[in-house]
């Protein structure tokens, strides 16, 4: 199972890449039942925005998922316990 820690989630979100993606806060992610979401900052300077990314554990890795597909309704795919923050935020 994928590890639910800041380093693993940040890596899955694309952290450390030239795209300027990083967790908005060190603790701005939550995991539940093989799913996770993270609030990440994308871009830099005046162009930076915070977006929500959703991930599913696949083996030892977190894999980003299309929110439009996995957020059909609480518990359909994303667990109800994290649905609101994972699927009803920016």
C-alpha cells in the first residue's frame, strides 16, 4: 500500500518538477481507504494558484486521477470521509 506522507503525496502531485508544483502547506493532504487528496500550489509568483488533486493508491504509488471521473458521488469511488474536500473544492 502507498505511504500516506507529505513526501509521497508531493511526489505524486509533481512536486520538485520544473512545473513549480508543491503542497500548499506541509499538511494539506489527507488519505483514506486507498485514496488521497492534496491542495497543491501550481505556478509561481503572481501566477500561482492552489488546486485540488485526487490520487488512488496503486501498489506502493499514488496515481493522480481525473476528478471529473472519480468524483461522481460520495463513496462511488472517492471515500465519503474525504469526498467533500477531494471533490467539492477548487
